[in-house]
C-alpha cells in the first residue's frame, strides 16, 4: 500500500471513530436526561409505549403468535 492509501485509510478510520464517539456521548446524555425527567415526574411526549411491559394488563400490542387468546378445552364425559 502506498503512502496516499495509508493516509486516506487513516482519515477514514479517524472520521468513523469521531462519529462513534459522538453517537455514544449523545446516547449517554439522552439517557441521563430521561433519568432526570423520570425523577421529576416529567413524561416524554415524543415516545410512545407500544408494547406491554412487565406486570401490565390490558389491550395493547401483543406478542406475535399469541393474539388469539386462550380457548377452553372441552372435556369428554
């Protein structure tokens, strides 16, 4: 590999590393903000809870393959 190819590759790696660090820092800041908002009781308006969490009952989006509900078996007498 010549010097030009090495320099180009180094620039590409450095740029990718910078992007990854920025994404990581943004994610950490977003999670910290969500944690602060939760403590203060502020709801996040932009995020919808589509699924059912642990211990929640109700008519929400169910698991695929389990939508039909349970049918009672008929016993033979």
